[in-house]
């Protein structure tokens, strides 16, 4: 979410992902393992994946093997 992005980009060891941020995409790069534990990272990745899947068409979800939502 925009709120999570705004919070995370200010945390030590995290920054806007350079290639994506320059194109207006809101992705975070973890620079060190100390900046965020692996469990938190997995949670953010899972949520990012869910948000991307939600933006797919029903046909694309079906073709990729995702359940319709």
C-alpha cells in the first residue's frame, strides 16, 4: 500500500528500489538482513503478490492458475 511504502522507505536499511522507483513504481529494496526480519519480508512479499494478482483479469488469473476472487 502507499502507506506501507511511505513508512518502509524511511526505515534504516530499506530504500525505494532504484530501477522501479525511477519509473513511478513503489517497491522497496532491502539492503541488509538487519533492516527487516525474514518473516516480515515474507509477509510483505505475500501481500504484494496478492495485490498484483487482484489486478489481473479473471481470464489471466485462470490461465496462471490463480483462484477467481
